[in-house]
């Protein structure tokens, strides 16, 4: 399973897009209504199906950034 961020079109019906994403294989963990972003997990082979959902602008893997501790010599 891969964590993904799904951006929706500005004029999309967010509730309908979320339901269609679930049908396409996304396990929704959070919906950021104000910015039209859906966060969830899906198998890597489902990403193309998620991108094909009407109202979806972009599907991208969620990235994790690790910063060194404040006392680290590399800043």
C-alpha cells in the first residue's frame, strides 16, 4: 500500500469524487475540503485508476522529509 495525495479540480463535486475514489480502490484517511485534497492509501497498481476518476486533477505519492536534529553538524 502506498500513501497518496489526490488533488481535485476546482469545480468538482468533492463528495462524489471521494466516493468514486473509494470505488477505484482508495482507502480514504482524510479529506481536506477547503483545499480539495483527499489523502489515503492504495495499491500501486490502482494509481492509474485513481487518476482516471472524473474530477481528479492529480494523484501523487505522499513524500516524507526527514530533517537532521538541531544539534547535528549538517544543517
